[in-house]
């Protein structure tokens, strides 16, 4: 049981790292868009920060799972 966990640990760390990278990148992009909208129009109808964060997580998860399943 524990032997199999050791071999999956590097894959799990890689998946987590890539998903985190995409999530942070998209979140920063969302923050930038929010700041631009707030400074120009003085309001924001939707929060792009959390929308882009969720999108970044989903894209990162999709790309890493697709890459891992091909190897």
C-alpha cells in the first residue's frame, strides 16, 4: 500500500505546482483587470479576481491531468 504512494508523490507535487502556478497567474491578471475597471469606471460589476482564479485552477488541472495521462 505505501509503496504505491511513494511513486505517486512526485506526480502529485507536480500537479499541485502547475495548478498553483496557473491559479496565481490568472488571479494576478484578474486583479489587474479589476484595478483597471475600478480606476476607470469607479465600480466593478463582477470580480474578475476570483473568476480568473477559478478559471486558472481549472485550466491548470486540465493541462496537468492531460499531460500525466499521456505519460
